């Protein structure tokens, strides 16, 4: 995966090239920069509204500093980026509200510097329940450059995508969004009302809408800059990320701290301090060191390995065809990872066992793009065996993509155009080609065993592929494994930020 965006430093993910991927930051970054989703939108500060003839939303009435707020972004107490948020009432009638969110994520990946910038502006009606009227989303740096310009219409949202060196592209019209102006800053609205609030977020990464829920918890005493302060506390959960994001706000409406699980934190700082970064080397920071190397049985197919793991919540301990869990008396869990070629192989056409999501063309996967569809036909030929098709795609991607961390891309057509990338690009293009060929497929996020130049056996964040060929099977196009071996330990799918809190929390105490 890559950085800045689930994948540690890449759109949500951070990754490397032939090195393992740090997925969690992308999901994480995706969360930070996605619409009013969790961290990025939670601390949206706003200027006080001026008097208007018409009623205004509670999001305007809520106290907040004028001119916006800067936050330093910390991963495991190391600063890896900064965030700026603002909310203001625009002059004129009828009144409008503009929100601004800027995210910069910067870190070392091996000897390279990876940087991702994500800027958003949104315009809403200022009245209670005011609609989202327009947005501009700009993404630059690691992951590629693009601008999305969205405008509300009577029956939905029209979005134009702009990319350097390409003609502007009018995307298929999006359905109407349920996002309202209160969704721009749910923590402050909830604290103002002293009640739970629910809403929706049009995500700035995939342009899909997700539910939001924010609850108010008892006030807490915290030491801020050496002073004891009573802080309001609100917890926001997005239907997309599913990770509780806790916002701490002063009585004057200043958001001073945001906790993203136990791994990531946003701390209010001056602009100068917020932009002063640590330039952390993320692979070494986030890897899971092993007590000893994995046995050779983990690298063969069929093969297996057993680990004893601490810090893995029960919701990640789901029994699958590759992973079996046994809780231990001390709170740890024994997990046996296994790998074997699929036994149930079926011909096309295939139905997606999950209802169609794994055959869907999206803003990122782009399996309906003409270039993707044409390449899929060339690779597959007349073959109808789903597993052979998956093998062909896996081998083509491995053979034709240069292993280059610095050539990150967030969209399948960009990956195909540049033919470079790390595990995120390999997985993304593979999934797009498989879906275009009619094989249900999705990306898998987790860790993989590697021993780098320092000789320390460890698990590193990585992304690979899962395809349905009559039964589910996993492949790794980055390493040309038509069956991903048992060194792959999966936690989530599609760069989901839900797994981000695992970074820094996992510990392997035994290898069997």
C-alpha cells in the first residue's frame, strides 16, 4: 500500500514498493480527508454567524474560534502531518456556510519522502437542515493529482473530474446526498444540543454517502499546556470507518484534542508548530517485531504457521478458510494461518456471493473504464475458468508493473497509465482487471512477514487480493503468488480505516 493514503502513508494507506505496505494510514488518511467523516470533519471550527433574517443552523450557533484551527497529526506520538479546518458564514442572502479542510501527510518510507495533500471546500445552505450545494476536492502528491468539482442539481450531484494531461471527465450523476450543514461539525452540534446527533457524509475519496453518529459523554478534566481544563467530550463514528473518534472541546468552543483510537491523535497547535513535522520512517515505526523468524512451512503452498498474538480485539478474530483463532486464558489469541489452492473452481459467468459489491466499478477501481476492459480481454482471451483468469491477471500485473514506491496512484486507470507502483497499485489494478473480466474481487489489508536489511523478523503492513473463483482465494500480485502464502495475516478489506487502531497495539509473543 502506500502512504498517505490505509498503507501507512497514502490515501489511506501507506505502503512501499517491494517493501510491505502500511495500509492503515491510508484508511486513516482517507478518514482524515474524507467528507465530514471522523477526524477531518470532526474538528471543523467555524466563525460566529452574523445576524440574519432567516433562522440559521446549530452548526453556525456553536461556539468556535474565528479563522479556523490548526492541528498536528501524531502517529504513535510521532508527528506525521497537519490538519487545518474552518467553517464560516458567507455574506449575502440566502446565507451560505463554507467549510475548509486541509490535510498534509508526510513521512519517510525507507529512504524516500512520501507526501500527500488533500484539500476540500464545501458550501451548504446556512438554514437548519441546509443542503450540501457544492464541493471541490483537490488531491496532490503521493497517490496522484486530481480535482473533483461537485454541484447539486435537482435530482442529484454532477461531478467533474480534472486530471493533469487529460480532458475533463464528467462522471455519472451521483444520487442526491443526505448530508446536511449540521454534518459539517457533528461534535460541536451534539455538545450544543447536549444530545446524540445522526447524519450523513459524502466521502471526499469515493463520493459515496455514509452514516454518521455522534454521542455526548461526560466532561473530562485534562491538562492542556500545563493547565487543568474541563473539556466537553463527543464521540463520532462513521459507517465507513467504524472507528470511534473522540473530540475534546473547551467551553469556548476550541477543539484541543482528537483521539483516533489509540494510534492517531490530532493536537491543536499554532500554524507554525503544526507544520513542523518529525519526518518519521514509518515502516520501522509500525512494524510488528517477531520473537523469531517464521518457519519454512509458512512459505510453502499448501502451508501454515501459528502465532500467539496480543492486542487483537475479538471483532478481528473471525474464523475464515485461511485464519483460525483460539482465545488463550491470558487474553491473547492463538491464530493459525494457512494457505492452499482453491478446490471449488467454476467457469464464468459468476455471481458475487456478497451481492455485487465485488463486481462494482467505482471511482477508484474503474473496472468499466475502456482501457481496463480492453486489457482484461487481452489477458483473459477466451478462457472461462475463473481461477485461471485470476492467475493470468496476477501474473500480468506482477510482470508489467515496475516496483516503485514513488509512483503512487489512487485510481486504476492511473496505475495502468504509469505501470509503476507498490503493493497498493498492484492490488488495485488486479482487482479492476478481475472485475472487468467478470471475476468478483476485492483488496485485502493486513500484514506480511519480511526480514529487511537490519535482519529483524517482523510483520509489515501490506495489501493483496482476494478473488471468488467458485470459492474465495487470495493472491499477491506484488510478489507473484497465485496463492498468497501463510505469511499473510489479514485484518480488513478495501483500505478500511477500521484496522488503523491495530497499529502499535499488536504484539506477537510466540511463533509455533
